């Protein structure tokens, strides 16, 4: 190659690189995890409250011209990063719960009536000690307390716990509240007759979490679980800790499943057309030590 050709080739490469860098948004086209998370959280802090914040964020990105596949990638990344950023969950829910409920779901855009699955299940249970994980504003904890249960509502969001305590007082019942993160909190040993995980973002795919739950239940104690199942046909899949179809059945080796259902319907937290898994399971009683004589 002549010196002249090498020079013109180099000029072309430099010009091309300059063009790419000058293209608007070139550097942000494929932001990394950290940039995706920071952008979402800073948007969320000043976004209008109410509605589905993930859908609102997707709409914002689309309006800015971000292609659909990239919007999907960012939302999936955000949902995944919530699991590793408890401080993100805390500020997300502190802000979500910062407006008091009016009792009108259309206006509040947050559920205030107890889960109908929980209401039905509780009919068949003798009240005892109950732990409501991710209690939020305490709709289920307050209901159970009204049915004679001794309830502790646990959440990472202080705003949620304050609202739960206020809602309990309004309903004339008592609940204990506990500010804690599932990952670092010890739920105790053989302490609970019922553990509720209702749309609680509970990390049930993690054996260490499951072991803590099983250990903390009394023999014969019940787990009530209700959460989203992934819908691959959904354009965006931002449901945090949504389960794969059928997966929950295998997550709790120490429990026997009493009822298990996966179906489409209206989720208290997700609106119509959601796929939801509902499970009731009981801690297996201790196997008696066999006699050897
Ligand atoms: C979708 S809300 C459900 C609230 C309530 N269970 C209900 O059904 O109304 C999820 C709740 O789980 C709590 N949460 C999520 N991750 C948590 C964690 N790692 N530790 C404690 N609470 C957590 C959130 O703060 C939030 O209040």
C-alpha cells in the first residue's frame, strides 16, 4: 500500500469515529447496569406518583426514541437490579407509600382491601402467630389481626410500616411492625404459625432465604404465597422477582403443598391480565425417631 493510500485510509477511519461520537445519544445507546439504574432512580424521584412506574418509565423512554428492544433490556435490568439494591427498594417504596390511602383504589392506585386469596385461606386456619413479609401498608396484617392473629408486619420501607401502624389503629387492632431487609434478618426458630408473602418480592429462588423461612415456622405452620409469574409474551417483563411457570413447587423442600394454582387474572398489584401463582403449603411435622429395640 502506498503512503498516500495509508494516509487517506487513516483519515477515513478518524472521520468515521468522529461521526459516530458526534451522533446524538451514541454513548448512551447501550448504557451499562449502573447507568440504567441511576437514570431510573433519578427519574422515579421526581415522577408523578400513582399508576405503574415501570410502564410510565417505558413510555418515557419510547417517547425519547429509545427502540423497543432497548426499552425492554433496560426494564428487565431494572427489575433484576432491585434484588441487589435494597436501598433502591426502600426509597422506591418510601416514595410510593408517601401519600396516605383514601380507600378508593381507583384514586390510590394501591390496593387497600386484603387479598381475597388470604381472606379465603384464613377461614380454614386457627389464629396464632403470623409474620407478614413485605407488609407494605399492612392491608393483610390488619385483616389478620382483626381475625384474632398476633401479627408482625415486616418491611424495608419505614413509610409503609408507619402507614400500616396507622391503618391498624384506625381499624382498632394491634400489630407489631419491624423494619428489616429479608436478606439480613433472622426470622427466628419455630416461631410462626403463618408466614404471608403477598406480592412481597420475596427471594424464594434463594435456598438461604427458604431455609430461614422453613426454620422459623412451627411444625404444621403455613406459608401463604401470592406473586407474579413471568409472561414471555409480555412486551416488557418488569415484575420484580416474578417466578418462572411451575418453579415455586420445588422451592420449599421442607413444606408439603396444600394448594397450588397458576392462572390469569387481576392481580391486586398488577391489574388485569396478570399471571399469578398462589400457593398454600405446610411445614412437615418432625419425623419421629424410629425405635431400634
Ligand atoms: C408490592 S408491595 C406488597 C405489599 C403488601 N404485601 C401488599 O400486598 O399490599 C412489596 C413490598 O415488599 C417490600 N420489600 C421488598 N423487598 C424487600 C426486602 N428485601 N426486605 C423487606 N421488605 C421488602 C416493599 O418495601 C413493599 O412494601
